[in-house]
């Protein structure tokens, strides 16, 4: 029992599938360990998708961070075309009995569990925390704009009867820049669908959280933060603790020395980095337009290419599905014609190392929140090309509110055309507008650094949460 008293207080974290959820949670766990001396236990649902990368990442963490992997659940009853969000939600729902058993064993052991944290899809696990006398917290891997939508969705559902994409006027959430109804995440665009109904119910349950920890910072999203913290709204307390991003380990660079060497040889801020994240994919026609647009621009580029997919913009969300060499899908002669200015890398690149390199002058991105924050931390302006999830809302935030991005236009054929791509690239790297975006992004970079400094706003909010949990350990 004496050892129990000396052991660190423990925070249990339950992520749902997807590297976009897991990466910031691991960074959050490390800050809890390093700044506040907690231990952390991850309990990982298993949806049957490839686990090699999550396992490698989790098992490489320092000793105060441990992991319990739950048994896989079956999705044999789901149709082949079931949405990714259906699998994410069901991966947790169908694992609840496993989760409860593991959590019970943890609580009944010498582990001093004081906090229970789920991600945005984990609301169904609230009852497990309450059963064992803990208040559930939510970690939101995205920003305050999405959190505003979560709290307002039940209201929107009552006000409007049509699909949100058909709304004639922009949606104005408290404190947020207006955005078009079509920018609401795709799963919420089908109101009779299972995902919409489950998400709506989870949004109604969000106020039951004891607190919501957000991977953002006040100077980036001041308007929505202030609106969410108005006492009169009666919402749970929110704690901005971001930007929580990867540092970029030396292990990530293994096998990519040629990529970084190529960057070393390019002029300062001259390279456009093109990457659609771990989950984003393009159709073959769109991939062709992008290639020809980069060529037309005459700008230096580093492009992470994936095998095209015709049916989905997030086909690699649960892991890479490339069977063939993605480079083989590029237009004939493209590599030869652009070899003096461009470098094409199949499937993956050490993104943090690329964004932090002095030669990188812009980032064409899908606007996933992790990529967005990494760009801010390294001061790299953006071409916003959203594909799925809340990325269209993120793109609007980056263009219309933060003024750090161009946002692509999709033509009547559903494509971003090569001429537009060439214009965006040239403007961002060489143009006066690009210089303005770069200046604003550097200001955001400095604000992010301040937020994470020893007395910064995000560090202070993390300390508030940690203080609440430490009191649980005393009581």
C-alpha cells in the first residue's frame, strides 16, 4: 500500500480509430507526464484495421505511458460501403464491454486512476467513467469551430428541415466566421443516415462532459473560444491546450535522406509542399490536374503522391491501401519534364521535417487539423484543399478568419483545375498576396509559441485541468 501512495496519479485515455485522433492524444499524454507527473494508460479499441503504425507509436512512448489493446470487434454485418464514421463509432460501441472490464481491473488494481478522457467519438463511454466514480472529459483533436457546431447542431436540426448543403444562406455559429451549409462535414449532410442520427445524439450528450480539452489556442480561435466560455450558455468548461503537434523524431527520417538532401539544395522558402495527410486521396482525373497545374506553375514542389481512388476522398483513413506504385499514375513524361524543380515521393514523407525546413515556402494541404497546426507551428502559409470530415470548415477558418491561406475553388466538373492550381502555387510562393499570408502565418507561429511557453495560455489551461485531477487523488 505504501508503494500505491507513491505511484503517480493515472489518467485513462480512450481514443477511437484514426491517426488524426491518436497523434495529438499522445502529445497530450506526454505533456501530462512531463509537466504534471501523471502516468497515462491508453485503452485502444480495435476495429480490425491495420494496427502496425498505432502500435509502433504507442509502444515507443516513455514508461509512464502504457497501453492496453482491446480485442478486435466484428464488422461483418456492415455493408462494404459503410462510412468510415460508422466504423469509428461502432468500434467503440461494440468494445464497451471489453473497455469496462479493463477499466474495472485498472481501478481495482494499485493504479490510482483520477481521470477518464475520450475523444470526440467516445461519448458512449461516459457511463463507464461514472460507474466508477469519475467524471468524463472529452479531448477534441480539432478546434473550437467544430466544437461550436457540436453544441449548435441540435438547434440547427430543429430549425432546418432541408439538408444543410441546400441552405440558401451561410451558417453563423456564435463567435465563428460564417460558412456555407455545404461545408458542414459530409456525414452530417445525410440526415436520415445512421451516422447523422448517432452524431446528433452524441452532440446532445456533449454537455454531460465535466470538461472539454481542445487542441487549439486562444489567439488562433479567439471568437469561438470567447463564445463557448460565456457563462450564460451553461456549457462545460473548455481548456485550450494546443497546439499539440509532433516534434519529428530522427526515426521518421530513416529512408528519407534523399528527400531532405533535395530540400537542402533548394533556395529559401521556394518549395511548395503538397500532401493530403494520412487519409486523403484524389481521383485519377484530379491527380492529373494537380500534376499539370504544378508543372504549369513553374514552382519548385515536393509532392507526396498516393494511388488514386475514385470512390472516396478518405480511402486511406484506416491505413494505406496502395497496391500499385502511385507514381505510375502520373501523366506521361511529367517526372522527366519537372525533374529540375520537383520531387515526387510515394505515399509518405517526414512532414514535420519538411515543414520545418528553410526551403519550404508553402503547403498545399487537405486542412486536417494536425497538418494545420504543424503548418502554424512552423510558420508555413497554406493552399487549403479540403477533402473530408471538418476540413471544409477548417479551410474557411484559415482563409476568412486567420488570413493564412488561399482556398481552392472546385469547378462545375467537381475538379480543381490545373490553371487555378498553377495560379495558387505561383501566388503563394512568389506573389504579393503570398507574402501577406506568410507574414500573418509568422504572427500565428509566434502566438502558438507563446501559448505553449511556461506561462502561456495553453500551459495554464492544462495546469487547471491537472489541478482538478490532482484534487481527485487527494480526496
